[in-house]
C-alpha cells in the first residue's frame, strides 16, 4: 500500500534543487575571485561555463518538479522566484568574466580581487540562507539577512572609492571607461545576491 507521501512526494527535492542552484551561484563567484587573484594573462572561462550549466540544469529540474509535483513545501510562486533570482547570479558573473578576458591587457594595474572577494562572501551567505529554508528559523535567517546587507553596504562604499579613482586624473580615458563598466558589473552581481537573499528571507517571514 502506498502512502500519501509516496504518491505526492515529500517536497524535499525542491530544497535540494535550490541548494544546487545556490551552490552553482557560489561556485561562479568563487571562480571569479580566483581569476582576479591569478597572474595568468589569459584567464580560463571554463569554470564559469560549468557553473552556468549547473545553474541551468537546476533551474530546469525545478521547473519540471513544479509541473510534476502535487505538493510543495513552500508556495510554488516562492520557489519560482527564488530559483529565478539564483539563476541571475552566475549569469552576471559570467558576463564579467567574458568581458574581462577580452580586456585584460588594459586592466593589468587594476585590482578587482577585493570586490570579487565580497561577491564570493555574498554568494556564500546566499547558500546559507537557502539551506536554512528547511528550518524556517526566523532568528537565524534575520542574522544572515543582516550579514548580506552589511556586505552590500560595504560594496557600495567601495564603489564611492572607485569613482574617486576614476576622476583622479591618473587613468586614461579607456581605463576610466573600463574601470567604471567592470565595477558596475561586479556591483550588480552583488545586488543579484542581495535580491536572492531577500526572496529567501521573505519566504521564511511568510511561513514562520
């Protein structure tokens, strides 16, 4: 005799798939930090392609599971929203990596590593927040949300320093353009992490 859980599913698969999506996002951010610390003149893009593929696979599985499952552990709209938010993170990171590989010879004196480190930290917090969805612990999730907000605020502060560098007169016009473009891409990637964290936090607020 089959139990209702056997027929309808426990919903655990959704947590696992969201975990995988968050891990793929973090992997892309970690790969970028590694790239920014490397002295290679022509950085490899394979880790970013792999992370995007992992993210696509998880996203497709989430979509299929939503169609096939009768019940979900949290609202379907929330699963879709979080999956979509997570999907945008490696997409933004890969955008940076692709463009950086083309312009690296113009950026040899620019240190992107500190900002890339912050992106990796932000993505790591998102992994923790997604993992906490199983428990719906509002205190733990609030602490993680505040941690992610602090990283975002620090990134905003560093952006102000960036603009001081841009207008210092020490850079040529091409470097000024590239510096502004690349830092804004990084800033947007951190914003993507923040957006995913907000969705996860709101899910816990709704269900706790």
